C-alpha cells in the first residue's frame, strides 16, 4: 500500500490545553471529531508518549483550540515539537488561563471549548478520550486550518508521535514472522519490541512470544 494514502483523509489542526503538574501545557493534534450531538461528545486521540496524555488522565479536563489559517507556524512549532514534562512550552505563546487550570491558545484561533472526559479507549499507541464540551467560544472567527493547509501551504511536518507521521525516506525495518501462520510484522512506526506483552497475531491470534525475527 502507498504509505501516504491516509493523507487523503480530512484532518483539522488543534491545540489541546491541559493542567500540568508544574505549569500549564499544550500540544498539537489533528484528530478531534464530534461523536454525537445528544449528548454532545467529541473524541480526541493523543499518543501515549505525550505528556498531554498523562495530564488528561490525571486531571480529566482539557481545552481544544481550533487553529486558523492565520495561526503562526512559530506557535505550532513550540507546541508540537517539544515536551512539556520539563519545559514550559507556552513561554512564548499567547494564551489565557481558565479557572479549571487549562490554557486556551490565543494565536489567531477560530474558537475554543473546554471538555470533561467521560470515557477512554486504549489502543497500542494512542488513547482516545471521549469528552463532553462544557464551555467555549461565543463565535467562530477565520478559516479553520486543515492538515492539508499545514502540509502544503505552511510546509509543516508531523512529529514522530503524530498519527499522521510517515518517515520521509525508507528505513531498514526489522521483520518478525509468526511461526504459526507466517504473518509478517514490519512496522516502521512501532518496533516489534515496543508492542505490549499481550499483543497477539492479528491473523491467527498467537501470542507475541511465537514470533521470530527474520
């Protein structure tokens, strides 16, 4: 399969703001979507390695700032390419603080909303947070930034833990073969050693332990 085929899907660009242990934090995501209207719920996907994931699980609330085509690339870079575990990513980014302790980005965004988590779904690499919007903007300003605009107009790139990340060039990837059904695992984004211990072969259901490196 062509490795960039999923870029044909429509994505937005969003900043997820959270309460942090030492200072407020935010990160860039492109997977926010409405699930239902009654009750109103949305879904947000955040990589397990992101500090934002940890903060959402700990505090149960987050903001979504919908970026516009006028949002500066500098702000996107500050929030998308560094970790908030030991660094205040918002030092040079304009934002306002809500009483819940979550920041809202003010870099020419379209709108924002505050959400409370009601359910979580774990995948191999990401947590999908199902949440209910509790407050937000009174209007929408500007044109929402799409992922296509970010890639082709701003010429932005996806960081390693983004769901849309694709290596720019072919890398040597280790292959592991299921000794039961001969299914071949060779994913450049998730090395075999990083799969959870309870992972099983998607074809025959055999445990990870029966796989042999080719």
